C-alpha cells in the first residue's frame, strides 16, 4: 500500500522500533534532497489495523519553504512486508542449500552448469565456481558413467526424475562414488525452464560394500581351502571363488619354470588356443608379467593390448590383473585374471586382492607345513646339541682343561648317535696323535694302531678336514683310503670335523660308527653344532686361563708397587728430617751473620723440605688407602658432609661461604674412606673459590636405577676442560703452586677410594667458572 499523510517527525519516529530510530532521525534532521530506506513501522494503516509492525519502504523528498509553508520532508510509504518475507524465506532456503554437503546444481536445458551450492563446491573440491560455470555437465563423467548421465538428462527433459550410482573424480581429481538424482525444474506457469542434478557422495558406503564383498570372497576361499596343503588344489579353489563372486572372468594360476610362467590350473572358459599358450609358458619379459615380478605388488592393467604383451591369443580380453606369491624373496607364482571389459571396477579389484592375499596365505601355510615335516628332526637334533653345549660350557671358569672339554663334547655326541666311538686327533710333528678318546674301538689291534698314531698325509679322513677346514661326512666309509683295511673293516661310517679355535684348526673331531648309516640332517646338525660350540668353549677356556693369569700378575704388581711406595715413603722421612734439623741449626748458628741473600737460600731449603714432607705424607696416605680393608656398612652421607663442614669452619678465617646442601642418601660403604672423599672434595672447593667475594659450594645427589650419583660444585677458579683427564692422576696439577697450594694426590685418592667401592668419578668445569666433581656409589 502506498501511503502519504501529514504528520510530525516525532509521530513518524514513534512508529519505528527503538533500534531504528537513530538512523531515521538522522535522515529527517538533514535537508535532503531525498532518501529511501526500508523500516518496520506500526500503526501506519490507521485505526483498526494490526498492531504487529510491518515492512515499509520510505521515500523522502525535501520540500523548500513556499509562502506560509515552511520547508519540510514529503514522505511516502509503500508496504513491502510480503516481499521482505519472501526474500527472507528465499535466503533461508539458500543458506540451507549452501550448507548441504550434497552437490546441488542447476543446469539449462542443454545441460550447461548454471549454479552450484557452496557445500557442493566444497565436496567437488571447486575453489572458484566461475572456472566451471557454463561447462557441459556430462563432460565431468567418463565411459559408462557418462552414458548414464546422458540418459538421465534426456528423461529429465521428458519430465521424469532418475536416480543412479556412478563414479567420477572431483574437480581436483579425487575419485569418488556418487548417488545422482536428475530431474526437471518448472517455472510458476508450469513451463520446463531448467534441469536439476543432485549428487551425494557415497564413496564411504561403496568402499564398505566392496570391503564386505572382498571379505566374503576371502572367507569363501578360506572355507574352501580348509586344511588343504596341495598347491594345485588350493589354486583351483581360488579360481572357483573368483568365478563365483565376479561372474564372467577368466583366471589362471602360474608357476615360474626357468624363464617361463607356465599355467598349472585355469578356469574352463579359456579357448583352446589360449590354454595352449598358457601351458606352453609366457616369457618373463612380457611387459605386464615383468612389471609384477619387478614390483612384487598386485597389478591391474586396464586397456589390455595383446599384441604389445606378445600374447596375440588373448586379444579378446580388455583388462588383466596379476597377484604375486613369493618363494623366499622372489615372486614364485602368479594368480591372473582377465575380463572382456576394458577396465576393472573398484569392487572387482577389491575381490581380486582379497582372493590373491588369501591364496598367498594358504600357499605359505602349505609350504610351512612341508618345511615343518622336513625340519622337525633337525630342530630336535639342534635342541639336543644346544642343550649339550650348555652342559659343555657350564662352569667354564672351573674347567679350563681343553682335553676335558673335548671329552665332554664326545660323550654328549655319542649319547645322541648309534653305537660307535670318538677320537680327537692332533698333529704332533708329522704324526696324527689321538689325544682324547671316548668309547671302545671294537678291536684290540685297531686300539694299538691308534695309540701309536698315524703318519700325516696318509690318512685322508683326517687330512682332508685339516686342509678344507670343512666337515666330511662319509655315508659309506672306504677303509682303503686310510690305514690297514683289516683294522677298520668293522666300521660302517665315519664323520670327521675340524675344531677351529681362534681361526686355527686345533684338531680333528672323529666319530666312527659301527653300523652302516647315512648322515641325515639331524645327525649333521648335532655334530656341526657341537663342534662349533666346542671351538667357542675352547676359546673361552683359553680366555679364562689368560684372564686369571693376567689378574694374578696385576695383583702381584700392585702389591709390590704399594709395598715399594710405603717403604720409600718411610725411608725418605729420615733424610728430610736431617735436612730440616741441620737447616734449623745452621740458621741459629748464623743468626748474627746471616745476610739477606743467605737467608733467602735457607728459606728455599726449608720450603723444599717441608714440601717433600707433604709429598711423603700424601704417598703414605695413598698407600694406606689402597692397603687398608674396606669395612662396609650403611653410611649417612648427609651426616658425613655436615661433620666435614664443621671441621673446615675454623680454617675459613672470616671468609663468607654459602653452603647449599641438598638431600643426601644412605649408602653402603666404608665410613672412614668415604669421609676422606667428602673432605678432599669440600677442601678443594673451598681452596679454589677463595678468591671469590662469596664462595658458593653446593652438594647434592641423584638417584639412578642401580647407583647414587653425588656431586660437589663450586664457583671458583675452575679448570681447562681439555686437561680434565689429568685431574685424578697422582701428582697431577692444573694450577701453579704459587696460585694454589697442594701436591696433586687428593683427587687421586678420591678416585682410588670410589673405585674400590665399585663407583666412578668424573669432573667438569670451565676456567674462572667453577667446577663440578661427581662420583657414583652402587646401591
């Protein structure tokens, strides 16, 4: 309704909602020339009209003063409430459409793309709709899917609505499955103006369906295979499942023979011509066969080109698939499938992969079953041999006699074999001597010959393993090759194995058996494992003996060194006392005649003698630390630190020292020597931080799984970290004597005490930035 009436500005403002009044007031306060605005107004239609505000479009025109009429606004109002409501509904509908993830498109009758909702653009991975506006919608589809789209569009032009499922990629190339509904769009007069196409992403559902189909095929094959271990029967079951699940496909199972893939089993729909070619063999160089062998992965070939593959007989097929199975690390067999269509669907690919994987598992199971039967005896024999080796090396430190170890190995081997005996032959000059024997040889004459020995180079059973360094298993023993045949006629078979110790043949482990016998896998495993273990045990025995000897020598040397240091320290005290005594007499005797230069000489003598006394005391202390036994008990390190600090306080001479003592543990150790460690470390911390205005000394501990780590840190002179290895050496110092007194024994003593407790020491620091000393103690 168009309404114009006289009234005041206040009357008009009273009809406007409070939130809109400031804006309208600003317009009315201006002087034109004109304005137009949409507002909610109430009571504009006069008495009896509804009280609810309605939308009006106000148009104002400024009127200049004329005669007695003052300047004013001439305002007209048009009721646009229904129009606004329609716009609101349309906006809501558009918002709902844009929010939908379904791809909602409007097409012209020629199927050109006119519009698409925002949610659909996101689903289709379209960043800017303008790049595809006006494109022919069917061009988004390929192959059979495009044919479905064209048919649905044609039915929509006839007024029908069609729904179908098809696959195509998004704008950025991501493959997706869609449920598509195509229908007509009419105007208000019922005329067909546009077409609609709504695409819903059903990729997840289709993938789930394909997965279920593949799983069904996997289960079907597994049920069909059961406990079957025959390879061809398993392959036949796989082909049957493929046919039953996928319908019109052809399939075959091939094994590699030389350079040809030969079909062993195939479906009965192959033509005789193709069967002949498959059974004759396909060269490994055929492109697709070569690719699957190279990649070791399932290969799908869409658009099969028979001539390019060198398989003209297969020209009736449009696509092929290959699934490899492995023998060891290489492809040993193939499952192949063909279809007369030009491409594989996702469902067909999923089913083929599932059946191929299931067949591979079944073949692996069959191979494992076969190998299990072959290796059962071998594994049992290996177990027995390993158990024997464990017995052989038990308490190795108590049994270091090589021949005793050889005897134990012989006894163990003979307990696992048929009747026979064993010798250990070693070269003594040019003669093979049996240094160890277990069992009776079955002939007094043979025993006499064995005791006498055999000339080297004339007994092949012993000479050959020595030269080749490999075992020799003689299933049928030939007596002519060794010694007098009459002496060994009662022997049926012989095994001789070299025993290698540190890479050198120590001797030949010889096992003759009385009965005829082929050396089976289990027998060979027992002997080779035992002899190899014997070699390792002998190496270990040598190491044990050598280690014991070195330990004995080291202990003796340490005892001699400590005794020498103790003796020397005592012996040096007397001459030093003489020097100091005569120095004192000399100074008193020359007191009145002593000039400055002579006095300085006497001072040097006294200082040197006193320093010598200090060195002697340090050597004695170091020697006592090494010689005195440790009396281990539970020690409170916190109490030890507190006690040492109390003993050091009188020497501070008014220095300001800040002690930061953290929680310290109870440890197992000798209390006296551990007190020496703490005293040395804290004394050093005080000494090397005395140039600081405030000395800061920290003590703390960290708990580890098997030990405690204790540290002492100061803010003193520090040291050059390049020389930290010298810190714990005897008489090693990193500072000049005129800077810091000392002889370089304290830290050496710390290390020796900590090592005797089973711990380690280390230090870190920087010049003029303090130092940290750490030591560990086992729990």
